[in-house]
C-alpha cells in the first residue's frame, strides 16, 4: 500500500515521478472523502479538480446522496458535469439537473421489501427516492440535509406503498428508533435477501436498499465504458466499505486516511484525510509528475 503526504497548495506532492501517466477518469466519493467534515469543498480541492479537467481528466462524483442533495455543490467545483448518485442507481447531469441513466426497482419488488420490513420491524419508517424526488412515510424523521425546503407535505400524506407507480424507485430507506442501528442493518439485509443490495454509506440509523444490480462500482464501470475508458485508467477515492468494490475495480483505488479500517486495509494506497484535502494531494502529485 502506498501513501501520499500533504503538501502546500501549489507544491508538487512527494512521490510524483517525471512522466507519470495521467488517469483518464478520477472518481471520488463525496461525504468523508472529497468533502470536509463540515460538508464543504476546500479551495485547494476545487483548484485540483479544475486542473484535472483542464488536463483532460474526466472527474465524476460517486455518492450515496440523492440528486437533490448535489445541486448546491455544482458551483463549488466550477460547474462540474456528472455525478453517479443514489448509491449507483443514476448518472446525473448537474448542469441540466437531469438523469442520463437510471437503474431502479420494479414496483412489485419494492412492495415485497416494504411488506417484509414492516413485518420485521412494525415501527419502521420508510422513504423512497426517485429521480423526480422523494416520498416519505408520515412519521419518517428527516434532517435538513435529507429533504430540501418545500418538499414535505405533498409526499408525506400517506404510507409510501400508496405512492408506488410512475417514476421507478431508485432507493428504499428504512429508519427505526426502537431498533439498534446495527440490528437495523442486519434485519434489512435479511429482508432484502437477493431482492436488493444493502448499501451502507455510513448514515447512522438508516438502512439504504438499492436494486440488486446497483452498486457504485457497476455504475462507474458502465459510465467509463460509455466514455471508452478501461478500469486501468481510472483512479477512485473513498472512505466506507460501500466504496470498496469501486476502489478494487479501478486501476488505482485510494482511501483517505480517515477511512473505515476495512477500506484502509484493502485500498491500493492511502492519501491524507478529507480534512487534509487528500483527493487534491493525489491529483496534484500526478499532475506534477507529468
């Protein structure tokens, strides 16, 4: 495993070799990876992403966030174009606020999962995420970061099974105040079986289910194939176990220093933490070594 140490902004990072081969795609998780603990993108990271794209590197965000939680980040990265979001269930064009590709559940599968979760945890509160917005059980507790202003009453009037139909469900979310967070994950995994993937993004007390074929790595592989880019030419950054398949698929999979222990153990390299702009450090190093 290799590591990169932080340097002053604008200085070459250690370990950059002359003539280093540039990746064709840089794929980075957001929360805990590119974003600092306060949810911001630093000036150094913004500059590094702009420099990468100026050098011909496609930068794509890969995140568990829904598309509606990305709009406020667009201007922070110079109008950056694309994000794989909903845990891999959609490719989103940030400029037009439209989905380019989606991979969702069949309504029947959502209904079965909802029935199973309500039986296993009678107090469970559920929500679904679609490309056109979320729907919540009336008692689903949301945080300011989870729902934008104004998206409350219309989609909280009835249980979510009453809202099925129309846009496909990209993600099913479950909360239970009466269930230990670890047990919640275990129960959700048991109910899901082969009908869904449990995509743990680090959100405490929240079980996130996506369609069986949906993962960050699968979506990234499809996007890179669309660009004509091989895995060997991709650098990926992450911090949580849900990022591991993406890191292991990419030619170089890098963990930030604050990553989960399993990610640190299996990544091909480690960069400084998100608060130390680790993604920027790696980009600066490879650009300096051209």
